[in-house]
C-alpha cells in the first residue's frame, strides 16, 4: 500500500503550515475539507485497530504498521499479541 498513517500526518502538518503562511494562507474551506478527509482516514484506522484486537489478527492493510512492517523509529509498530 502506498499511503500510510505517517503520510496523513505529513499532509495535515503541511496544511497547518499553509494556514499559518502570512503572505499566502491556504483557503479555509480547502483546509476544512482536508481536515475532514483526515478525520475519515483516522476513523478507518481505528476500525482496523479494533478488528485486529477482536480477531487477534497480525496482518493489517498496511495503513498502520505492524512489527513485521517497516515501522519508522519515531512511530513504533503495534506490539505483538500474547
């Protein structure tokens, strides 16, 4: 999968930076829509985590990294289930 949770964070932080640009701020309506899409993606990640908890599965869609995935040092993978 191409897009990961870290990509979402990067896009949302870029939106925040664009809003704070004094010379050329981002349009508020556009920023709201970006935030709305981000909220939907976060909600879908919550569903994925709930699914993993309920089923005990260790394989995800790749949106959220697992211990076998390439987790970044700043964002550790989900812990292994016992």
